[in-house]
C-alpha cells in the first residue's frame, strides 16, 4: 500500500480496526472497497497454494518406500485448511457463510498449533531425529510448517479485510470505540460496567507480583501505567473475559454495528487503575500445547489420570504468542521470555483481528439473505410410520441413515429412546465418544436403567478436547447405576455402536446401530455421516463380542464374522482386499477400489494402493484433508485420482468399496486410513449388503466424484486445483446441494405414497 493511500485511509471511518483509542500503535490495515464480479462469480474462487508443500521429485517405480512418494502429514493438513480459507474468499458463497469459513479456518489453526506444532516441539525437545516416512526430521517439519503458516496468515489477513469491506456494505460494521458518538459510547460503557466489569481482574507485574498465569487461547491486555508525576512505569495484565456468555462483539445501537470488547476495555481502564496514568495498552493472545497425555500402564485409576492430564494441559507449555502490530519491542521480548518462546519464530504480529474464531458471533446474526438457504433434515422414509422402530427394522430390513440430510433425532436418538422405554428390551450397550446435553442420549440411558434394563456404556475419556465433558457424563451414568467402563488399556475407543437386546416373539434378538459419526445431535446437523440400523444376527453377535472385549480387554476367541475391527484385524483385512483386487483384475473385469475418508496417512495402505495402480487397478479416492499419497505419478499411481470436497457441511463419512471381480463389497464405519486408527484405536467397519443400500452409497460416491462446485483435484506434486463448471458462467450445484434436494424429494414422494396407500378394513364375521 502506498504512503498516499495509507494517509487517505487514515481519514475515513476505521471499521476494520481491531483496536483503537488509547492504543499507541500505527494506523492499522483497513478494508479496501471490493467490487463483486457479478458476471463471472466463479472466477472469484482461486486455488490455494502452500509454499514448501508441493514436490517435483520423480521417484523410481521400483522403490515404493522412497520418501518422495509420501507427502508430509502436517503440510497436507495445512493444505486442507487453505481450502477451507478459500471458501471464505469464494463469492459464490453467501457473505455470512464466508465469515463462518474464516472463523473455522482460524479455529482449525488454533488446534493445529495446540496439537501438531506442540507435538513437533515436544519431539525436538526430546532430541528426536528419526525421519518421518516422507524423509523429514521434526526440525525440518516445523520449519516447513512455519513457512506454510506464514502464507496462511497472509491470505487470512487479505480475506478478513475483504470480508470486513463487504460486511460494511451490508451494514454490518465493526466500529472503533474512539469513533463512536458520545451517546453511543455512554450506552456501550454502561453495558460494559453492568455486565462485564465485575468479571475483570487486573494483575500487576512487579517484584511483589510475579508474571501471572496466562490461560490457553485467552485475549489479554498488557497495560503500561504510572502514578501521576512519577517517571517509573509498571505493567499489568488484564484478561478479556470472552466466553461463558460474554460476547466479544458488543452491539452498538439497534443495527448490526459492533465494537470489540477489548477495544471497550482498553478505553475504560480508569476504574481498574484509579488515579493512574495509562501510557499504553497492547493486546496479546497465547496458545498452549494440548499434548499432555500420561502413560496409562501405571495408572491405578483412569479417571484420576484424565483429571491430571486436564490439569497438565491447563499449565502446558506455550507454543504461540500473538500480538497486535506496533507492540513495544521491549514488551514483546519480555512476553516471549516469560512465556518461554523464541521471539523470532514463535511470536506472530497482526494488524487485524486476533483470534478470528470469535467471528462465529457474527455468523449467528439473523440475516437470512446473507446465509445459505435454510435446510431442515427429513425423516428417513422407512421411519415415517410411527410403528416401534424395532418392528420396522425387523420387518423391512436394514436401514441406511444419511446425516445431516436425514434427521438424527428421529432415527438414532429415537432408537435409543424407544430401547429405554420398550418393556421387551432387556439390555443396551453403547460406545460414547462425544455427545451433548441437548442430544438427550445420556438421559435416555439413565431412563433405561431406571426401567430395570441392563445398561453398559463404554465412555472414551480421552476424546480430545471433550475429556472434561466425558468425565461428567461418566459420573452421571455411574450415579444412575449404569455399568461404565473406559475401554481397553492403551487404546482409544473410537467405534460408534449401540447394541440393543430385545425379547421378540421368537426369542432374543439383537438390534444394532453402527455409525461413522458421534452420538452428538449438534454435529449431526453439520457433519455428513452414515449410520446402519439392522438386526442382522451375525453383526449382532460380532458386536456382543466387541463389547465383551471392551469391558474385559480379552480378545475374542475367533475372528469376527462380519465386522472389520481395529486394532487387530481391520488393517490386515483392508490390505488383503487390496491385494485381492490386484489378483482378480483383468481386461474383462477391471479392478476398482473406491475409498471415501477424512484422511489417508498410513504408509502401508498408501504402498498397497500404489501396487494396485501399477497392476492397472483403478483407484478413486475422496479424501477430505490429510493425504500422503501422490496421484498421477507415471509408472506408480497413474490410475489413482484424489478429490477433496469442502462445502457447507463437514464431510465425515467413511466408505470402503471393492469391485472384487463383480462380487462387490461396501463397508462403512468409524475408521480413517491413519496408522493411529488402524493400530491403536478400537474401530469398526460394517458391511453393507442390501442392494438398495449399496445403490445409495454408490450414488453418493458418484455424485461427489462428479462435483464441480465443491471439488478439488489433487495433483501429482501434492497441490490442489479447484474444479470449475464446464462451459463457464453457469451455476452448478454441489454434491451436498444435490443430496439435500434428493432427501427432500424422497421424503415428499414417500409422504404422497402414504396418502394414497389403500387402507385395510376388517371383515365382519357371520352373524
């Protein structure tokens, strides 16, 4: 930006300024006016590029262990977050939905620092020099991640400024406190003093007051102050109390105009520091390492271990410091030193909003014109009748559920609720990885126990970032007399399953739900997942043995009949099926493998798919984020394609398909193709055998492979190219839009059929 342009911007209304007033920082960046390209909106979306990720090395077809054949896990995940950020840039998407993607990208990056950067720093601190499968040391990975993250921050800033400008034109404004009229300031000040000020606690930093504890992801004001007429300066830290009902965006008046809470606080410090002179106010934010797991082997009490891990995480080392641009150099150095960070590598300056995950507050604005069209999940057509769900499953066969297009509450939650209420149900067994209060799953399980049923729940206490919630759920369940266990020592229970034992008219029968997603009603409206409801005898027997394994740790005496389970069988089975596809492949019946998953990271699976491609087997992969495999390499992966779908909902379902010489196999389940899922977690894949259900899965795969709205093609060098509509200029629907419309039409057709369906009348007997 030129000096003239900067001066001109400094004179106009500074909506984009995250901080103003008493902040003695240079003029901060502002949003330029951006004219939308109305004629060719598809041109607005440009592919993301990550320096340092792509590779042009050409490995030898004879050496499938060559490092250049495998992309780096961390960098490929960062590439995914660039695709998320691109959705915030894409003008085909409604404005507040674009703001949503900006918030998601920022939240994703927070978690990346907490988990992945934190993990790399731990490896470096422990002196680990072992090369990853892609040939990088932890130090090399960290440096390349930093390069990619620098580019991400540059693009994130650019998108933020563009969106602020477009929000302004939609009369949604982020105002500077210093620019408010005096009456507006008074109203905002009164709101702050009445609702937020009592929560604020200033902490001095001097010889009598050591540097305070800074909580993870907290916003903080570093205040420099002095007593009047005294030269000595002192420092204080004031936490901005965002969260727990306290908004970061404070509304100004009745319009959608807001001022940031830290800006309000910075301009109203006199009551916190009466009689003091405020010399400067500077904003900073910290991110702590989330990798604080302790070894389970020596633990006498897993609950106590998890509680200790949560305490450890609270005080875990800090991995990132974010500061507002213009911070005093001495203050920045002091913060870095106190927090144990490298000032050059771990401190990030920003002239725009810090902590953009809080933009979710703007996304919640009730302005339907700026949102995606409203969508209401339909009921699965097989569950429209109000018959007992167990009768429906028994009489009509297995039911495939597809969320969020079909209602989670009217299918999965109904399944658990009716199991709790049905007097013929004798027992319920369930895995619980994540849930929520509103979902009511825990309440229904407690009702089941109070109704005299045997209830056993395997709660995964180490579900990342849900540990505290799961401890509460486990406590509630135990207090209700439910048998609660925590799975097998050393293994996370990631499988999603419910087993219901019911006394039917002809004896005991097992009813089952196996899913690809969590038992969480909130995410079921945002994540694309599948679930299977069935009373298949062999699947029920397999789940019985699985739950016995989870509650005792004793492996089953024989292989499972139908389920593929991790950690003992699934990986071997998948690799064997890939080998079988190679063996049965021929010109008359060409081989075909189709996988849809969130991540493809396991080197053995990647190598097996390379072998399949070398044998001529066609491999079509739909991988949401991390993908180590390089498609389209001559002599290695020429028959492999990889597409990533990024859209309104988060793609979360897993489907594994093998043509198998015409004797097709479909599986759905909880496991991604990551080493951790296949070797150190309890996972389930269940076969889908009913022809109608297979057609549903095939339709979804075909639709996503053909998606020219939300699809990204992976290139041989590891980069991604966003697809464009054929012919240009005309609007195309995404795969998710097609699935929404399909669910709606299917439901309407089923309801019409019910209305015209002839009703049976009982005959009168002879008089």
